[in-house]
């Protein structure tokens, strides 16, 4: 079991306070549990303590021991009127009001008031709201009663449910006002009156709460250390000497798949991004629902315009090409001369001399054949390339043509110009560069895909992230909607508040993986949507109804058959029909994405896991352990993974650079016999979320620790990967881009250096520094690995100090040699966002003197070493 470490100082602190406590403190005291309205009620559960019930001392002050998880970020996540009760079995139970509307309350339990189990929100068959919830214990102590007050019209009054496990609840019952014993107390803390519950507890319990808060505060201070404080932290430090000894006979095998990429359609990563389609809203399927009705112009007309007179442009849905693609454009042309234009994704970038495949589905309902001129025009209307197509049929028919671009235009538009009066229907209007990555039809933007390929990722995770599980049951990503003919794919609302055309679907993902030699890691929802959902299950996670799980599980089994099955199988045949008769050789399947580890989740995960294991025992199922590096989902997720003996789990954490510096031993303590780890999402976040040398070096430092733990951490992917300028929902990202440029960040080069210098053997090394301060030691890291394929040895060294390090490297166990090596250096001021790696050739032998500049990452790659047997 993985436990949060206690730093040496904190242990000392706890120990000292403990001793003092024994000498002069009471046997028992009172704690007061409460929340406040500050920050919209989002500050969670606080405790204060008192020895006399008159004078109260806030812990923290106002430290949050438990925060509400309910609902979406922004509007929800609120805790009001918490009510705490110590149960007859010795456990603490807490309920609270989540808002004034919803027909549920929150519940969480804890053994020690510090570690809380994941929260639950019972789905009550009830229409009122749940104000002022209380818990009481039934007299026979067989079960608990949760009661509350409602002021919702039609449900005014007092209500209760009984439960023995806080999982299953009785039907809601009306009760009298007299039966509702609201015994919350009012106390004054820091001159402010607050309401909550009072409990008598042993003094040691109070002390533990105080010490916990102090430890958290101490760690927070460490984790928020930044390079800004380095001049003070390292005042007087001029240089450091490091003697590093590596023994080539002291090694362990490590994962040769450590570095991969996380792909999610966030920040316009897919449509308008790496998916090379240049026409926006090609299927006229944009819908106000994509943006929850918040954008009045986001609809079927989006990105399309009619210029000129005597033509009417409307959207119709009678007899569409396919029910999944139900809208199309209808043009009624009275007199020739108007143009229908598409602006692309903030313009269409075309390059002189390149060819573009134009295609569309057209229909002339009245049977009058129509010629349509198709042009690419610059912003002044000057033509940059053109062709023409003829629509002849009264049934949907695909027509295509090629346009040769005559000049470079970064922001062209597509123009469709009907050449005669009449009526025409248009759908799936597409413009695709022929120059895609690997020349694939319906493929990827070559420059962006190449940057990803250059990382040499050993795997690609897709389709997310939150996109995989959506923000409600109807928004779960269904892989079957993403394959097959483009006109039959089912577009959907993107959880990041835009539209997913599904043009980039599972076939394209798998093909990309194959093209770059990476393992595909599809992630399917574990039968539950995002834990921050606002819909599907009383406004929270909820789950696919159990009676629909068989069919959901069948979809997952079909995915494996589609990927790996013979072309004679039902789903293998579909893959073959799409152009890939050979199996894709899928090895991994992620189930779930940082879900709330609730009963609803566990029930569904078990069913999926059992079915996959029974039908495809060789598939490595990757479980999930919540969104953070600690906390209730992490703890319960790991417990669950151990119970099921899962082969691997997916961990996520976004942390400040200081966290990565101070947690390099995070995996050193992991049980080697338990599930392996896929660190599926991580990134160093500084205030303001820049991507600079400081964040990149913190990640490099941590990646050396991941290499050291490559026996338990099998894979890791930075997240998110892509972000389009002006369309970001999340910062920082690894690669920024616009329609014409790609802009890898400094952190990208760290990923690339690790990806390109990966190995399968880790050598233990001994490092002695001339300065013995812990703050110095934690900012210097070395990792030495060997790649059996190339027989190359790689030495990676990170210096996060503001001074240079003079390294004396000694490699034992190597026949005397001297060789040329490639030394790559990435260095800059911590704020530097433009630094790039510089390569040079150096001479190396068994000993090497080398200088690591301040704030730098160095990789020395020694080719073809002859290791002693
Ligand atoms: O990487 C961005 C988001 O962060 C992912 O969609 C989600 O899994 C995580 O919370």
C-alpha cells in the first residue's frame, strides 16, 4: 500500500508535540465541525477545538479537512451546514447540503477525521431539496437516519431516509417538525459566530488534527518553492562538485515503454488541430447544445456564410445522408451569382504548389443538374486555386475534385459558387491537404504529427482525458461512433465546450500508432462519466444503468475484436473494410479516467474487468486511481486495484515544480509486487501556468526518478499534448500551434530527450556532492540507462541549481575504452520559454569531467558500449 510520506522534519515535529502533549494536556477536549460561506461555500469542513466549550481555537485557521466534490467546477463544489456524527461502530459520518436545488445531500466517512472515503450523493426518489441535513443513530443501533428540511414547492416539510451502510437508502419518508432535531450549536471563533456540531474526543485526536494541518502547511511551503527564491536559498553558493560513480554490474531491468503521449481533443487538438480537415462544421452539425446554449451563433450555420443575392441558404434535415449526420445545407438559387463560403478554423492555410482534395455530398432534389465552381480565395477575394464539380443526382452522391494551390495564403476561405438557378443540397463539404502525415487519407496534419513522432513515443493514449468519459452518460465517448464512413460517424458535444466531428476516430488513432511504432492505449469509460459531471445521476457522476451494462461491455469487447480480430470476425471485418486487414495488435486497455471511486464505479468496473479478463486474458487492463497523488480516490482506488489484482493503474497529478523536487522518492516506496503504474497525466504547474525552463527541469528531474522506478512505473505521459492558439481551455500544454506554425515548448524537448534516449536497464549510481544541504541534493539528479537494441549507454543529469556543477563521472565495469559521445544540453534562465537543446560531440572514457551549467539538463549518449560480461 502506498502511503503519503512524512518528511524527517515533520516526524520530528509530530514526535515533539506528542511528548509535550503527554506532559501537560487534558485527556479529552471538544472539537467543533463547521463550514463557512466564504468562497461561495467552497472552503469545506473546518475544525476548531476547545477545552471548555467557550473558547474555541480554529485549526489552520480554517484548514479544509474535507472539500465537497459535488457537481462541476465553478458553480458547485460547495459544502453548507455540515453535520458530523460519531457512529456506534466508531466511524465518523458527515453529511452536508450541496446547494439549494438538488434532491440529494453529500455523505463522507472517516476513521480519523483526516482521511475521508470518497463522497457519495444518494439518488433519492424524491423531488425536493435537502437543506440542513442531520444524521442520527437508530435506537437499536442497527441503522442511521438522515433527515432534512425542504422548501421546494410541493415538497415543503421534513423528510428522512434510513440506511445501514450509507450506500443503500430506504424510500424518502415525510416526518413532523418535532421529529427533526436540529441540534447544531453556535459558537464564536475568531469573533465570528458559526454553526456546527460539537464532539467530545480524546486529546490525542485533537493533537492529530493540529499536527496534520501543520504537516500539510509545511509541505505546501516546500511544494511552492520556486527558483525566484533561489538567490536567497542558495546565497553564497558558488559552484558544486559532484562525483558520480556508476557500476555497470549493478542494474535492474526497467520498462522500455516509459515515454509516450497523451492525446485528448482539448484546446482544438483534433478538429481544427491535428486532424487535417480544413473545413469547419463540414457536416452542418454544430449545435447550440455543444456549448450548453451559451453561444447564440454556434449552430449549423457556424463558419458558413452566403455572399451575394438571389439565393436562400437554409439548413434542412429531411432525408439526410445518414441519421447520425442529420443536418445539411439547402441552397435555393433564383439567379446565379451568390457564393457559399466556409472560413475554416480561423482561416484556411494553403501552400503554393500543394494539392487539396475537395469533396462533398450533393443532391439536386428537382433533378436539374448543377455545376458548382469551388474556389480558394484570399481575404481580398483573389483566387488562389479552383476547380468545379457537377451534381447530377436527386439522391445523395459524393463528388470530388483536386485543387492546386497557386500561392501561399495563411487565411484563405473556401467558396462554392453554383452556376445555375435551382435547388441543391450539400453536406460533408471537405477540403483535405494531400500532404498529410505519412500521406494518409483522412489523416493528420503532417507538421504536428511529425513533432509527436519525433518524441519517439512508445505509446499513444486516446481519446482522453475527460473526453473519454464525458460529463454525463450521453456524453461518454463511444468508439463505435468514431469509425466507418465519415458521413455515418456520430458527432458529439465535446466536454471542453465545442464540437467533435469524430473525423479523427479510433481507426485514425490506431493507424497513427502503427505509423510511429507506438502501442495504442485506448481509454474507455468505466461505465461512469466524469466526477465533475453536471448531468447524469443527481448532478454527479452516476453510472450507466445496470441493465444497460451488458450492451456497454459488449461494445468494449467489440473494440478488442475490432483491433485484434481476424478479418472474418464481425468487428475484424469492419477494420479490414476500413483498409486494415491485419490486426492492430492491441495490448492495453484503459478503463476509466480519474473517476470518483464510488460504489457505482466499482460495481461497473468489476463487470467490465471480469468480461475482458474472461474473453481476452492477454489484454492488460489499466485501472484508475483518481485525479490526485493522494486523497480519497487515490487511496480507495489503490485498495480496489489491489483487491482485484489489476495489472496496472493510471495515476494523474498536476503539481507545482516544488512537489516534483520534493517527491522524487514517490515511487521508491511502491510495492513491487502490486499493480504497475501508468502515470497517465502529469505536468509541473507554476502560478500563471507558463511553460519554461523551470517547469521543464522539474519534469526532467522527476523523469530521472521515473527511470529509476521503471520497474514499477511502466509508462508516463505528459498532459495535455496540444493546444491551438486562441482556443485553449487548459494551460500549459506540450505543443502550441496555429494554422501555419507549430510551437513546441521547452518541456517538449525534455520529453523528446527522454523519449529518444530511452532504455531497458537502469544502473544504480552513487553521487557525492561537495555541498551537503538537502536543498542542494534534491536539485541534482542523475540517471544512467542502457538500451539493449542499440547497445548505447545514456547518462542524464539535471541541475536545478543556480550555479554550475563540476561533475566527475566514473563508470565501473566497462572494459577500458574511449569513445565519442553525443552530448545534448538544454539550459536557460528559469523563465526562459525559448531555450532549445544544443548537441555536440564529446570524447568520453571510463572517467569523464563535465560541467553542468546552472539550470540545465544534459544527456550524454555513448554509442555501442562493450559491457563486461
Ligand atoms: O489533461 C487535461 C484534463 O486533466 C484531462 O482531461 C483530465 O483527465 C484531467 O483532469
